[in-house]
C-alpha cells in the first residue's frame, strides 16, 4: 500500500503564496502519477494539477485552467515527495487540498487515482 501525507495548508491573504507538500511511502512503481485535487464545501472534488514520471524523468505535467500560470507542481529527486507552489492566491482557491497517486495513466478524473491523503485546509482571505 501507498501512504500519502500532506502538509503546508494554512490561512493566507489574497495575493500571497503557499507551498503544499505530499510525502509518499510504501509500495513503489517504476511508472507513477501524483496529483493535487481540491474540494470546497458543497462542491465536487476538482482537478488542480498532476505530474507523471518514469524513473527520474518527468514526462507529463498538467494544470487546470483556473490555476495555470499561478501554481507549479514539482517533485524531489527521489520522487517520494510532490509539491504544489501556489502564488497569487485568490479567495476562490479556498478548499481542502488532497494529494493523490496512481500507477495507472494520468488524467483529470479523480476516479483514476487509487491512493489519497487526508487533505490539508487552505483558506485564502480577502
């Protein structure tokens, strides 16, 4: 089993920056995908960003239109941690952010991800 633990969520003012981290442990795969989703109260869980790699080479990265140009996804050299750098934050970014992983093909649909973290709260005040 793969375990994911998120950290870094907190209250931040609009226009500010925040970096989320997700540490993965347990079963490893030669081909892997990790992504970020978010969910606000009363709303569906939505795709934010995802990155895929084989070995040490990244071959896929994608962002939702709502965060493109503001958020950046990255991994460490060992591919056991994924980061989400969030800049120019807006109140509409307020949500619980979830880290997810899969050994299957990458995508925007949360049903395609097999492992999930507990989530970390990000609140952007105006």
